[in-house]
C-alpha cells in the first residue's frame, strides 16, 4: 500500500506543476492539494500504525 501513497504524492506534484503552468485551469491546483493531503495523511497514518 505505501506505493499508492507515493503515486498520489507524485500525481499531486505533477498536477501542481500543470496548474502553475496553466493558471487558467485553477481546478487542477485544487485536485493537487486534495491529492497531496490524502497522500500525506495516508502516509502519516501508516507510519503511526507501523510504530504502534
């Protein structure tokens, strides 16, 4: 499962780059933020679960 979170984070960064390059497409930035949050939160939750 950690691969899924890494893919989400990479996708978020790619969407972020496109969003900045094409400022007209603002929804891409929102998708990037959501993906990044989901990826980071998932990653943190997984790390906490592994330690417990």
